């Protein structure tokens, strides 16, 4: 999205009697809200296209924004989470068998699935060896950042 276009939207909101403006364009959803005499970008959320969000201020990433390593849900189970937003694929191609199935023993570094983001196929690998207890996402479904994908019982 063009920065000049965004500035024009902010000026339009400032000059109007409206207090809020919501726009969906080119797969991006923008919500502008007026508080006092100036307006500010409140939220920018990708709609369907996997477009990175524009941050209104350049600031150091907070701990919530840092890619979190997979964490255990209980003491004897390990959760593999998506490091990116995208589309989950359980197999390398539609005609191929899935990378893993429930009950399969996996090794550390083994590919578990693919998450497609912006036409790039990102292989998601296991960071532990163990047995796949649950597959939490269906093939072809969208996934969010840090969404749980697999539950593994470590060796």
C-alpha cells in the first residue's frame, strides 16, 4: 500500500465529521479512528492475501512479536507451532502421502508439513523426536502465527 494513499486517507478522515473509517482494498483491511483533532492508524489486518502489516511506528519488537519457540502444553507433550501466517499443507503435493500421520515416530529435524506464505513453501521441521499424538490443522486450512500445529510426545 502506498504511503501517500494512506496519508490522503488520514487527511480525509481529519476533514470529515466521521470518527472512524474502515477500508478493505487489495487484500488489506485498514481501520482508522479519530481521537481529538488528529487521526491515527489503529489497525491493519491482512484479509486474504498474505501481506505484511505496516507498523505505524518503528519500535523494538515486544516479546509477544518475537517468534516463540514451540512450548510444552504439559510436562509430557510438546507442541509444534507455526512460525508464520499461511496455508497448511500436510504433503509436498496433492498426489503425495502426508509427511506424518498420527502415531508416527518422528526424528528431530524431520519435515512435518509445509506452510505456504506469499507463494513460498516453508517446510516446518520438528525440534524434538517422538510420536505424533495430534495433528491440529486440516490440509489446506489457513494458519496464524504461533498457532499450534502438532502435539508430540517426546522420546
